[in-house]
C-alpha cells in the first residue's frame, strides 16, 4: 500500500500484544483512523491501554465487536488464529486482511533480511544481529524475536538493515513483504492445529518469506531438508538468486563443508570461512544455523574476517540448549525453546553422554515415533511433565524407564535422582508451555531456578 494514501483510511487491529499496539501506533502516526480490539479483559492489559490512550487510539477489551468490520483493512497480530471466526467474517465481507510485518514493511526504507523455518529462527536471527553489530553495520533485530517490527521501523534508514525473525503466523497475511535476503532454515511439522492439520498449508505459509522476491534478491535455504528443497523448487521465481547450504553435498554455489571447514562459493569466488570445530555453538542444527547466517551475511557484504570472529565467539541464546550448571558431575541443560519433536530430535543428538530428558507440556499433535531410535540409543530415562504426560508415558514406556511428575520442581528432582555423574539432565519438552507456564521463557527460567537450588 502507498503510504501517502493512508490518511483517513480505516484500520482495525486485532490483538493488543506488543505487535498489535505497535502497528496501531505506527498507522495512527501516519494519519490512519485506527481501532484496536482485544479479547483479553482490560484489567490484564493496563500497559496496552496506557499506550493506546497516549496515542489517542480507540480500543475495546474483553471481546471483539462488529465494529471491527467497519474498517477497510484488518491487521492481525500473530497470536490471532487465521481461522478465527472474526477473520472468516472479515474475509466474507471482502475486507483486506494483512499481518503486522506486512504493514511495517510499507514504511521500511532499509533492506530486509528475514529468517524463517520451523526450528533455529531465534538462534540464527540473534547470530545475524551479532554479526552485523561486530561488523559495525547499522541494523535492528526485530519481529518474532521480541521487538515488533512496527516498533522500530521508524528508526531505520536506507543504510540500515532490518534483521527479522518471522513466523508462519506472521507470514500468513503478507502481500508485498519482500526481503532483500530471505533465509528458510527447514520445514518440519509444527502448529498444524493452526493450518487445518495440513502440513502442505503450513509449508506454503513458510514459503511466503520468498514468494515476493525478484531480480536482485537472494534466498538462502537448507538443501539437506527435502521438504525445504522441494518447496523452493516449487515456488521460487527463476530470477531470484538461490544460495543453498549443506553439510552433506558439495554444492556448486552456497555453503558446504570441505575438509572440516565451512566454505562459501558465491559469484564464482570461494572463501574459507571457518573451521567447523571453531564455531562456538555446537550440534548439527547449529552448523546449519551458522551456515545460513554466514551465507546471508556474505550476500549483504559482511567481510569474512569479521564473520569468522563472530562465529568463534557467539554463545547462543537463552533457553536453546543452554548449559545451566554442573551438580555432582551431572550437567543440567535448558532447552525450553524446543516446542516441537524436530527440535528435540536435534537436541538428543547433541550429547555423547547418557541423557535424562524431560518431555511434555501442551501437546500440538506430536508424533513421537521420530524420536524412538534416538531415545533407545541416547536416553537413560524420560520424565513426563505437563498436560501431555500420559501421552509421553505411553510413547516411551516400552523402550526406556519413564517417570511422571506433577510439577517442574518434582520433575527436576526426579531427573536428578535418576542421573549419575557424567549424565545430562535435559529439559527439551517438544510441547508448548501454556499448561503450567506463561511461555517457554517462563518455563526455562523456572527450570533454571530449581536447578540453582540443587
């Protein structure tokens, strides 16, 4: 949409979380008429109310009224399901429905570097932020990672870079969102309840990160993931430059392993970026994340020496295979961000010691069969937690010792009792956290606090 045509145009923003309030304020500041609607009661949204009143934005809390449909454009926060009745009603009326990152992109003078995938988004986006910061390149890190794109887009210039973590929910309703460089890390089953239990629908949403790319744009993608590779081949425009990465194939262009070194071939030139053993974040999944970040950074002109230095020193992100402490020779690791089976699959391959793994939470239709052989080979015991504890017990009792815990504190103490010196106690739940906790961060912090008392 042309920004110059926004004045007096009517927008309804659905959802008063950080991105909803930020996009409402952004639109209002450019002359649009904005109304925000939120299901949560007003007493739980005091900060949002204060910000909306300061910006003179009309709002409602405690439900979504028909007033939403009096607008010309509906803006969805990522937490609002795309199949919600109010969304269906807006679509039936022929209203335009867009996402918050779509709106923010209308105002962005900077090139966008967008990262998506089922797993690894936060680590890769955070790593990219560090790479650009270390290289003294002006950038912001935003999106699904914590700060709404709408909140920071006004600080950018054409000499900046917007580094965005984008989820499938944020991509559902993009129209013109066009990254200069897009990264597609992988596509594995997750959030299928939001996609009519269709993996194809979910994969198609992920691919929207590059669907608007044109000549001069670049897509970085995981060649080793067959779903990602086939999706790229299906949807990519021929004019877009493709830069794949692989730990298994000697690619003609992109990133690959050569004699234990990450090497990049781009524009006919080869560069030896770093010895794989020198990359500070470990595990195959983190090798992929590092390769993706290296390719994207090189595509945007970051010099190899600076890139190498960051890869040697970057320590990873909180709640993703985060070492907590050693107690009596037992290592405690917080992987609370592992909210799907594929994340746990990678986690269980990251240690060469026996593992006591804590699994469970709010189930998203998990199929644990992909973990059976890894559990049989690498896991000493399972501690089942949360709403889905019975499902975890049922899935793994035939192959490994399984205990059930009724609280995080009980789970940690049970795991500690099952572990011996040299073992790893791993919180890697494969589930959402909303049964016992506010979010995965809350769950991870609770785990760390209990471990600190051991």
